[in-house]
C-alpha cells in the first residue's frame, strides 16, 4: 500500500517539536508493516541544504497562483517529495515564524499551497506516482481533504492526525475567495469557524478517519475543557476518531549507542550515567551539591506549564537539588526563568534556545525530567527520558497519564512504577510531587529499581505502526469496495 504523508516538518531535516519526530519515525515503522510512505514536505532552506541530490519529478502549475517544482530524494530511510515554491518556503526563519518570532503573514497561503499540491499529487498529477491513501498531519495539511472533496469531488481516502488541537490554523474570512474552493466549502458545515476560516476544522470534517496521538487525548478533546472550541465538530466525527499513542525512534534515542553523549550505557551499567550527569552540571556551570538533578526540556509555553517552573525551582532548591532548563518560547516566561536562575545561580541553570545535542545530554545525565503540562496530546520527551533512565515527573493529562506508572506505594512495592504524576496540574501539587521525588531519590536502591523499570518500558513504534497500518488498510478496503474495485493497481512509487 502506498501512502502520501503530508507534513510541515520532519526529523532530521526540520524540527520544531514532536510532530517532526513522529513524521520522521513513522514511515520507517510502517515500512515493516508493508506500507510504503512518501513524505511531502515544503522546500524550506534547511530542507534544500540537506538534500543536494534531489531530482525533479514534475511541476504543478497554477497552485493558488504559484508554480511548484516537485523534487524527490531519499535520506535516513525516508522517501521524500519536496515542494519547491521558493517565494513561499525558501526564506529566513523557521517553518512557521520569521526571524523575529512572528508568524509569517502568509502562512494561510503557504499551507493552503502545501495542501492543494498534496491533493493533486494524491490524484496522480505527477508521473509514475500511485497513491492509495493520504495521511495529513495537523492544520498545515488539513485543507487537503477539503480540496479533494470540494474541488475535485474525489473520494481518495484521507486519514487526518491531530498532534495538538491548540493549533488550528484559524484565519480571517477574507482569505476565503483566494482559496479557490466552491462556496459550499466555506459554510459552517466545513471551513467556516466563528466567522473565520478554520483549516483544521475542514480537515476533521472531510477526512475519512481522524486520529490523535494517544487514546486519552482522543477522549479529552471531546470535552469542552480540552476540545478548544472543536469539541462539537469532533463529537460529530466520534465514530471515526481514534487515539494511537506515539512511539519513539529507538535508533535515534538509544543510550547504548548515542553519539551525542559522553558516556553510553544501558540498564546494567547505570553507574556510567554519572559521567553524563557531571558533564551536564558542568555545561550549566553548576557545582554538584549531591542532591537530585532535575531537568526541563520543553517549549516554554503555558501548555507545557513552563510558567510554574520558578515555584518548582524554589522547592527543588529547598530540598538540596539542582535544576537545568533547556527551552524557548514565550518571552515573558523566558524572562521569569532568567530571574529565577539568577536568584539560585549555583543551583539553577538556563539555556534559552534549541539544541539537539543538549537534549540528548539532558536525558542521559538528569535524574528527573519534569514536564508539568496542562494538556499533552502525547509527549515524547518523557518517553526519551524513560529510555535513558531519567525519571519523568509529569502532570497527569493526555499521553503523560498513560505512558507513565506513578510511583505510589503499591506500584513501588510491585516494582512497576516508572515515574511521578501529579494532579491537579497546579503549583501546589507540582511542589508536592517534587517533594515525593526527592524523598524517593534518597533511597538509592529503590531509585535504581525505578530507573531500570523505566528503561524497560517499551515505546517502540512497532505496535502503534501496526495500528496505523490496520486503519489505513480498513479505509482503503472500504474505499475499494465503494468504488467497485476501481482502485489503482499497486505500483512502485518509483
Ligand atoms: P511538543 O511537540 O508539544 O513540543 P513533544 O514532547 O512531543 O512536545 O516533543 C518535543 C520534541 O522537541 C522532543 O523531541 C524534544 O526533545 C524536543 N525539544 C523540545 N525543546 C527542545 C530544545 N530546547 N532543544 C532541543 N530539543 C527540544
Ligand atoms: C504535539 C503535541 C505532543 C505530541 C507531538 C507529536 O506537538 O504537543 O504532545 O507528542 O505533537 O505527536
């Protein structure tokens, strides 16, 4: 089966968060299930620079007034189509923000072009590319099924995965005429959203199947509390909504063979972590006071509870611990963290920025990884931390609640605990969890047991990829039956 995955970021070419990790790892896992994935990504400068040997496979004319050159390249087990529209994608900054951290003002157009181009490729406009199903990720690709249904009256199967409902691609209604869609697509049953245009709303409405990245989050988004205004729309698609938990790329995140860390190790050689811990403290110029080393590796946003870090920092310091923070995001939060780090200059270290290297050093050297998310569709950092024997301490929400077994008395006695959860996600319970973790840390044997248990947890992609493959297969089979078997015959992508 041949799937076109349409996505706005993909590891290792371009990454702002977990979406890229998933988009980069899932195709490799699906390959073992007999699903071949071709990933369509925008030609950002970071992508072009890393794919010097890409070959042109065709051109798409008149994509909302733009011409797209589509090139193809293979790297790191990925088969990629690059959508080259230099005036839209080959520019300074990140995929979504300019160099002053403001949204690119034409994001609606950039990702409408990605979606429309994806739809046309799915429909076979480029030579020798047969696609049986399209997998779209997040709002940036969510217009694709809208184009298929309303512009081409096509029933080509589409699965839409929501990685984070907080980002919906909402724009003023005045872009509507420029989307080149019939007016029927613009009404309240599809794109219209509180007087504006909602890309993700359209994707949820027009896809055959909607998935999100954990079963818990799939339930949570049906509620007014976490539905972010789309709970009604999701309720209407309830029978087509699935939660499939993310996995991790066990080659990229492997403490036994990680080129980013000073000392590799596994569950039988945990003592070797000590050197990584020392290097990590050193990197932040912190003396080792002997207490636990906490770390936060996260976007510094309200979603991630980063505003609660200063209170937790006080608690950590009060218990003789240290805290290192690596992240970027909300300027006001960055500022309060700077003040906090100055206040506890020999206990708290802060790196504002994005660093792949430091990310690996953190999970390999920290004792406890804190993630006080207010909501979390899945979360990957806690999974990486567990694999590296850094114990996660998390808010009990979304994917965090189902990937970690809380170290309560019963779980410790049965030796099944893998981390600490707190609820409600508020400063006082966060502080309480910090106290619990510090107490547990002081029992070194019990702590090593917790580490080994966390490292044993299996978050490989295998099971989840099988679930995606099953869904894809079911949707494609239903489509073949409904079209009387007129599906294109499987043919090589190449
Ligand atoms: P989200 O996608 O919501 O940010 P996830 O936990 O799914 O959350 O994924 C976050 C990804 O981004 C992980 O791979 C994590 O290691 C990485 N990450 C987050 N902040 C940084 C940072 N400052 N430097 C390097 N990697 C980071
Ligand atoms: C989003 C979510 C995160 C999830 C990631 C990958 O960024 O915030 O929880 O792990 O997507 O699916």
